[in-house]
């Protein structure tokens, strides 16, 4: 049978539209497919939650692909290594309780497991705003990244979600929009984004987990964005905190959804 190009096109458009429409109303919307966002997606999907990840770029993986300074190996501590091993990712012990892992194996495995568990990834979509009522965020305002890049004046669409996870990493994009536009204080000491501090891996890894929590009604912050929001340090290419943070935020939200 000759291949029909129109059938191929129709299959893609139809399947994508079905998927997109199905995910306009979900339990959890995650912004950012870096390690913390993907870990949260995997865990929530395993818990049976309807979860989608919106990622601006064509590729998922955020800052994990590049390891440290483009050497595509990451470092994790014992707790991070345990998570990676649990996911079937090989780690090698180096020194002082530190382990290395191949960053490509980490990203591809995390993404694959999250997809297989039922999480949906929408790449090439940028989150430009939030859906808000009565001082609580109830979803995301999204547009194609290409629209954003071209600066086109094209209105966005909306996804409703019971909870939002802010996992945009260093720029803390979702909470910045809330701070700028929503007229309510964030759940930080100053009521605003406290800002990321310089490198101090030891403190940063601990505080990443402490700072993984609700940052605005309906919005929970994970990963690097958690430290930037609550004013802690950066940690460089050690990724255990990112994985633990993704897992922690999934547990918190799953509990909220169970009430
Ligand atoms: C859609 C968006 C938007 C938007 C951004 O940076 P990430 O990898 O985030 P984390 O927190 O999971 O991991 C941080 C880690 O990679 C890192 O940078 C570390 C450990 N740094 C330490 C240091 O000292 O430097 O991923 C965030 C993702 C990216 O893929 C962005 O493209 C995406 O979020 N994103 N997606 N809409 N508005 N903003």
C-alpha cells in the first residue's frame, strides 16, 4: 500500500488535538521539564494523577543534559544515587560519598519513565501567565514558544489545574509573573521572590529540600526555583537536591489531592 501523506498529516493533527483537549483540565500542571519537574511528573503519574509538563524548549531535560560546563556527567550524593538506581540509572561512586551518572542516561530515563507512567509532555509551549481567582492560582496561560520568540501578537490559551508546580529553574518565571501581576504577596519572608545567592553547594542542597513547598496559593515550587524563591544558594552541577525536590513536591501535592 502506498503511503498517503495526507493520512500521515491527519494522524498527527488528530492525535495531538485529542491529547491536548484531554489535558486542558488536569490535576497538576508542571512548568519546566528539568530534573525537578520531570521527577515530580514521574512520581505524580505513578500515583495515578493526571499530570502534564509544559516546556518552552524543543528538548526536555533543562540543565541536566549539559552536566557541568558541558562535561555530560552529573554528580549526586548517596540519596540522589539511590533514586537514580531505583530508576535503573547506573551510578559510579567516586569520592567522599559522591556518585557520578551519565547525564544523557539520566534525562532520557527520567523522561521515558514519566511518559510510560502516564505524564504528558507538551514541549515548545511557554507559560506566560497564570489563571487566578480569589487569590488562588487555578491553572496556566500558555502559548507556542514560536509565538513568543517571534513577538507575535497572538492571544494564548488556558489550561486548568488543581495545582501548579513552578519548576522553571533559575529564572523562577511563574512566580515572577504572579509577583508582578497578581497583587498578592508570595509566601516568602518578604512577600516577594527573595532571589538566588552565590555558590555554596552544601547549604544549597539542604535548603533546596526545605524550600520545596507552597509559594503562593495553588503554586508549589521545586528545584532550583525553590532556592531562588526563598533566597538560598546555588549548588552547581550536583543534582540530588533536584530529584529529591521533585519527589517531595509530588508527595505534598498528592496528599493535598487526596483530602
Ligand atoms: C515553559 C519554561 C519556562 C516557561 C523555563 O533549569 P532546569 O533544569 O530546572 P530544575 O530546577 O529542575 O534543575 C535545575 C538544574 O538544571 C540547574 O540549573 C542547577 C542544579 N543549577 C545549579 C547552578 O548552580 O547553576 O529546567 C527548567 C526548565 C527548562 O527546560 C526551561 O526551558 C523551562 O523550565 N522553562 N518552560 N514555560 N515560562 N521557563
